[in-house]
């Protein structure tokens, strides 16, 4: 597969005076991927390929040729790769994203006169017709191809071209004219008269690798102070070390800014706070500052910078929470009252979801008359934290702000810092979540949090991997969040926490947990709600992190595997297996070259051992259906011999709730 | 459903200074129907509706409202109709095409502040919150709506508006503010700040009724002369009368132009013609003229005009065959040699499909350097015959000419004569056939000719009715043509001819037969080919039209039913029924209002009687599953009593090979 390094000077048709519209004979339609008519970029990371399919045809019975053109965004130079006909006028081509740069692609096709001539000539030859004149015609077409300016074309070997040129000078036998090498030569030289370029240039947003592969750990630094004290960044080095030891690579912090005092929430979301209650970190802003300030009890901005550096040294990146909303004490409220909606009595409108009121929070009016200044200020919040070493942002409730704000803001940031990653925390209707992905978010929260049965998981993951959103929506699976203790984890046994962790971390290459409550298997809800009782959102907690029953070792094992196995670093390769037990879910994750295969099986029953026969997709892997192969347990390193498609897996609820095998075939 | 007669003054957003792009909060996407990003018109006839669906949503939790806007093409005035939410952000609206004019449509949506306010107010009321300020807010929004300039809006009843205005002057109770009538009022008044119009205006090609409902009869006038003589138009009055008696409405003639002499084909496609052989009518042109001349043996242009008039008096329209190709004797060849491709020796390239040669025909080079003049001349052929009363053209092999020629030519003709109908005679790959439909052809030949098993028919018709092509591709079903005696009709019994006729004429509202060979059940092929032996294409025939075994009465019966039953005048209402016999095919055709239902059953077995239990789709018709209803045989007028879903049909191979029932439910 050619890479953009090897480029050719191929101007687009509309940059030259080539075909006039009414010379057009080629149709290119049904191009996939193409999101929203090409206005929305598809997403890739370096190392992923872009596979493009399109219906391409012309009038008449001529052969046609097609190329996939691609380049770094706005480059003057296109690279190209031949497309191949799959049948029924459907063509395919692909290219590899080898550089961390946004790309674009389009399609070129033309009537291949020489190939058409060869096809007809072969039939004439077989019918023993007089060939004299037809040889003249064929050589003339070939000479025309040789006369094209193709010096810089990487698809044409100059030696081969010279060989053909020499050959063309002399007599050519029918067999020489039917040479397959001439066909290939012709397939790389667009015909001037019929060459047609697809009218749209389709964009590819290329993000860095972490956009597709990341292991998030969320915690509240304020809970890690000395007993009874508000935790400080400087207290958290042991936390970072433990998180790094467990194998995570992103540390995500709830808002670290000063917390408002006015109408501060008390414990358990009480509207009355008591002395010492720290308030919700999402009630941002106080006289100590707003979105660009650090909560004084957490430390100084220098302390934060130290924290970022220490994390980096441990292989961790810091992700910040960006919640565009203000406590009544936020400096914006006094300085820019025009940025907030007013009620008829002139007071600022607090947040509501009638009949519920959130009086500790003022939403920002994104359509304020002073919008230009407001949007610039909101963007500058991101700029500020970028300047303090933060490159990952988890955006709080983006679906309650205008979509155009996100596409503008993310676009502006990516112009300067293409390595910034945005995670959309939108738990809302599917089309709205997808729209945010189209606005440029690198990752998105998902419904995984609530998908618990085998059928639900298979259907949902299938939809994410093969559905319309596939090209833009990178899932990030969270078994829990500070807002969500889902029903299946409420009062659930330790085994259930392992199940949900393993599913999240092996189905999706992006996943995260909110800890330490998760690995400590905290399972007590507020009665009838998905909220944690005594939620850390409203009070300082103190965690005995080594408490019996934690699942840290399982987490560590799987995270280490994720780091060394490229098959676990993408979501798109997940394929579910048939298995004769509805309580076991099994899936494979294969390498892109099809040479390495992982098989993962999880006992979805937290209470009962389960055994099942799983069907290994040998057929899809082009393996002999009676193959013998080795199943290497990547957790225990134990080896077993498997044979054929159907093999047994035995899972329990204690030691062996899941298995991750590498299936090794003899070369 | 509003009709364009009742119009409102609604300017498109981009015609006013309404929302700036960055005020945008509404997303409109996934609009259906929308062909090729709105560049290709969908097709309708007057009386058909356009049902439009789209995903419409905004950020946040506000209610939104949406309207489908529609108008006659290029009119300044839009009509509108409210769209309704079907769920999951999918909205639907529809309008009726009541005029024989091209139309266009688009979508408008906005955040409905009043409805949002009502929704929240209701919750506040139920939670017994203080409402004082919220009433102020609600009334302010309502007053804003009342202040909009909506005088000409047919969706707003001025009396109702005045009532609301009066009410607004005084105190309003919470219940009054929650009045559903206010909700409806708000749903018809776009909000200035958030109103967003879909960026594209989508076109509708409106053809006259015959584009969807037509019964074609093809015959060679030259075969109806006095014994042994070349038939003349003036000989054909009895033919017209018989065709009219059989209930057809389109008489389609193979090319009526002078036939070339050079390399004229003889009988059975022989390359050697003998004296008296008339040649293929598709070898067009001789010293007597070309595409604008009448074959002297058929008569004069005045005779043709007489023929058209006589046909019209009998309720028949004449359709001409347009084959853009020339015999070597065509005047174009001498006058415009530049319109033909040359071989290296300077001779004109004859038609070929190597190794086959068609030396009696020169293809026209549509991409000739003199293209402008050529295309104008080719279009003028259509103009010429329009001026002689012809409004239907069957285009020969359009897929071997550039697509852009068709879209240009058909577009130009429709500008002046929107009532011209073009039938595309392309038997080629599906995407190419669909492309021609997108180029503007009103009707298209189909693969029906070769679809003979129950499964094939159900799958193919399903695809035509519900597939992607549905909006542009109007099928015309032909059981035979002069070029095609399909395998299932070769040496087949009379019953097979009835089967294929009934399927064609009841599955598709456009159908045609090539006669009299069809109704005489001519079934002899050239060995191993789909050609008729002694094909009428190459020789004068003489038909004994009342020969025993003809199927003219069946044809007459079904054609008469087609004329009186609107359910048979559309293809889109065909729905297949379950039936417990694989040799019987059954389908219903219901009226648009769902009040009248036809049931058609056909014995696909030409040799054996068949009985089966057919499932009447009572559930889909919202009928009681135990209903008793009358089955009226529309052929015999016999009545039987049916009950429930499953009822028996008894079919034979002689008298009762098919049935067409009207199922009558008590009102």
C-alpha cells in the first residue's frame, strides 16, 4: 500500500482544463465512507487504514480504471492507489494513515481505452478475424499513454515504461499487445478525455494514538488528604504511583477549580450544606477564581504543574473536566452578567430540570448577545490548561450547549494543537451523541454503562463497530461514573465488578473507571436511584485502598495485557463468537494482518460457574476447520491444545471468571 | 393535507437576515427522500404524495417544531405543513402533488420556546411550585409569537389568533396557559432566533399520469399490409381498433424511418439480404431520409399524422422508437462524417460487440468534436416528432450513450413539453439502469422479463418498490420484446403466456407486450437463443390474429379492470401475501386511503392445478382478525364469503389461472 511519503504530481481535474462537464462519461456515487456529504471528517489514528468503496461506472461497455487519491490536508500533492472492482460496479481502494496529520481523499476514474481495446482484441483473435488494423489502433492508444507526463508517478516504474516504449517502436505480436503488464500500465494513466474526479474532497481527522487507545482512571484528589483534611495535589503522589502500577495511562480529575459557597450542596445532594462540606466540584467559581484557577485547598497552579510533571514521569497523562457552568460566586457572574440568562425579575436563571432546581449552578447562555467574547473566553479556558501541560479534556454535558460551539472550538484548538483529545460526556439520545462526535470530539461516553445482558452487549457493540457512527464515534466504555452506579452493580458481588471491568477494557480500546470506589466494589446506591450513597461529589472521602475484596490485581493484569497486545488497542476488530451458553459471552480480536488472534470469554453470571462450547471462527480466518492449535492463557501462561471450531471453556465466579487466550496456529 | 393552492408567504432563512450560522441550534439530517444529495429529482405524478422523513434535533432539552415546506418549482411562495415526531428524533411530514408541475421541498425547524415553557410549567404546577414569575415568562413568549407577521399563513386561523390575543390581554390561569390550542399555535410560528432551514431545496419531477399508468402494445405496421405487401399506416386502422378494444392506451412502433440498403440484414439476421427483404427498422436512414423521415413504404408524413389522429380518436397514444444510430445510407453519414468514429483507414466504424459485427449500423460518436451541433440535431429529432403529435418516446439502448446527454436532452425537452414521456430501453447492470432513471427517464424497462419463480418475483418487485431506486425508477414490465423470447416462454403452453401477462399487468402499473406474437402465444426461439425464429425484425409477417388459442380476451378483461380500478394504476401499493403453496403467488393492492383492497393470485404452474391457503393481511389493514368479508371476483362478478386471515384459493391451468378479487369489508 503506498504511503503519502511517495507522492505523485497529480492535479485534480478541476485544477486543469481537462474534461468539460459535458464530456463526462464516468459516474462515481455511493462513496463510503462519506459523512454528511463530506462535510464531516472521518476519524483515524496513525497506523489505521482508510478503506474506500464507491459505485463507479460509465455508459457503454468499456473497461474503466479508478484510483483512490489521498494527501495530507491542503497539500498540493496527491498520492494515488489503484482501486479494484469487487463486482456489480462496486470498487474498492485503501490507504494507510502513516503520519499524524489530517488527511483527505477523493476518487478519480476514467474510461481505459487500452484495456477496452485489449478485451476486444482478445475476442477478435480468438475468432480468427483480420487483426492488422486493430494492431495499429492498439499501438496508437499505447503510444498516447506513453506520451503522458508521468515522470513523477510512483505507480509507474520508469524502467518498465522505457521497456514498453522500446517495444512500441518495433513490430508487436498480438500476444505482446495482450501482455498483462501493459494492462497494469494502462490502469495507472488517466485518460485525458474521460478522466473524472469525484466532486468532493473528503476529510480525515487524524488524532494521536491515545484517541483510540486509552485507560482512564478518575479520582477526586480532595479525598486523598491526611485524615479529615481536604486533599492537596502534593498529597497525591502515592495515588499516581498506584494508578500507574495498575496500568492506567490517563488520570482524569473532576473540576479542580474553586467551589462556590452560595447555595452550596451538602452531603447526599442536600440543598443545605454544613460547615466543612466541600460542595460539588461542578459548582465552579468563587472569589478565588473560576475556570482558570485551582481550588486553594488543592494547592497552587504550581502544585498542579508539579502534579502534571510527576504524572508524566509515571507514564500518566492528566485529563481535566471542563464543565462550562458557574456557581453564583464565579467571577464571570459579576464581570459578565450578560453571559447568563435572566428571569423577568432581573435575577440570573439557575439550572433547572423542572421540577428539580440546581441553585448552586448558573448555566452559561451560549447564545448571549455578547457571544463572540463569551466563546473566545470559553475557548481560552482550554488554551490556559494546554499551557499548563493538559492535552486531554473530558467535556461535561456538551449536549446542552450549541453543536456549532463545539465544532468551532475543537476546530480552533486542533489547528494549533492537533494532539488535544476531547471526550464527550453526553448521556443522551443516540443521534445527539453522534452529532457531538461529528462536531470533532475524539472520544464519546456510551450506553455500555447500562448494557448488561449478552444480547444487549452484542447488539450495542455491533452497532458501534459496524453502524453509521463507526467512522466518527470512538467509544469509551465506563462501568461506573461518579453520577452512575448502574442497577447491575448495586449491591452486587465482587464478581460483577470484575465482569464489567473485563468487558469494558477488552471490548473497547478506550475505557475508564471511577475509583477507588470501583476497584473496592462499592455497591450501595441511594434507594431507587443510580447515585452512590454518600457520594464523593458532595463530601470528602477516605479510602482504605487495600481493603479485602478489591479487584486491583485483575485490573493490573488486564491493563498490562492491553499495553503489550496491539489487538486490545483497537475497538474495531471485536467479533462475537457463537457459544452454546447464554451466560457466557465470547469474542475475538485479531490483528490487522490476520496473523494473531485473541479470544476472550467472560462469565456474565456473577453467581454461578458456567461451561460452554465456543465456536472459533476458523472459516473467517481461512484456517482448516480441523486445525489443531494452541490456546495460550495470557493471564496464567498455561497452554492447552484446541482443535477444530468448537472448543470448551470453563468459567467460574471466583478465580476464573474470564479468560483471554491467544490462539496460536502453526505457520 | 394542505395543497399548494393555499400558500403562505414564508421566505427561506437564506433569503432573510434571520439566523446567522453560529446561532444555529437545529440539526436536520438523514432527509429521505433525497437522491444524490438533492441533485436528482424524485418522481411523482399528480395525486401522489411526497412523504418526507428526517432526523431533527437540537442541543439541550427544549421542544422543537418542524415544518415541511413545498412549492411549485421556482415559485416565490412556499406552502408548509407541520411535521410530527415519530420517535428517536425522527420526524415526518407529507404533502400531496395536486398540480402537474415540478415541485420542490425542504424542511424548517426551530426551538419551540412556548412548548418548552409549557412542558416545564406543567411540571412546576404538579410540584406545587410558585408560578407567578413563570406565568409572566410564558405570556411574554406567547406575545412574541402573536407579534410575528403571520397574516398570510394558512396554518393560522385568524379567528383563533385573535382569540389568543384577547386572552393574552387579561389574566390567564395556569390551565389556560397549558391549553393544547396554544401548543398547536406555537407549532406553526417559527422562532426567529433558532429557525433553521435545511440547506438544500430538493426537487420533484412531476410527470403526467401516464408516466405511472400505461398499457403498451408494440407492433410492426409493415406486417399489416395486404398479403405480401409492405404494410402502410393507412392499412393499420383495424389494428388500432383491435388494440383499443383490448384496452391498451399506448401503441409503440419500432422505428418508422427509411431503412438502409447497404449491408442490409436478411431474414433470421442473415448478413446476406435477398431482394424484397425489408431490413431491420433499426438500420435507420436511406436516401429517402433519416430520423425525421417516414419510410416511403409506410406512407408519407401526412399518413403518419393521420395515423396519430386516428389513434387519438380511439384513446391511443403513439410512442415512437428513438434509436440514435445510422445505416451507412443515412444522410448524416455524408453530411456530417465528423459525427462518426473513424478507423485508421478513414472508414467509418460500424457497430461491433467483438467478435460480432453489425455492419448495417453506424453508432453515432456522442463525443464527436462537433458535439454541440450533434446534440442539438439529436434533440431536434424529438422536437420534430413532438410537432407531429408524438409525446411518448421509447429510447433504444440509452446506456451506450453518455448519461449527460440524456439529462441535458430530457431536461431541455421537459422545459417546453413537460408532458413528454421517455422510456429507457436499457437491459444492463442495475446501477447503470438506475442512473438512466436519475437522468430523467420517466419509465424504465426491467429484469421482470427474466424473473419467473415466485422467489425471484417477490424479491425483485420488493426491491423495485422499497429499494433505493424507488423514488426515481418507474418500472415498465414486458413479458416479451422483439429481441427477447425468454426461456420460460420458449415452447411454452398458452397458460404460461397468461401467467406472464397477468403478472406484468397487475404487479406493475406500466406494462407492455410485443404483439400480435404475444397474444398468439408464439413460442419458437432460434435454437439456444432468446430470439424469435423468423423474427419480425428482419421480415414482413402476416398474422392470423384470431387464430385459435390466442389470449386476447384475458388481456381485454385485465386491461378493462386496470382502467376502472385505481388500485391497479400504481405499482407502489403491491404487497405480497403469505400463501401455503410455492406455486401460487398472491399479492394485494390497496387504495391510498386504505379503504379498498384487491387481492390477486396467480398459478405460476402452467401445467398443474394448484390450491392454496392465502393469508389476507387483516392486521395491516386494522381489520378484526375474525372479520367476515366478501370476496368479489372482478372477472366473473361471483361473490364468496371469506373469514379471518387464511382463506382458500383454487386455481387451474385453463379457465381460472388467476383471480382478481376485491375484498369488501362492511363499513
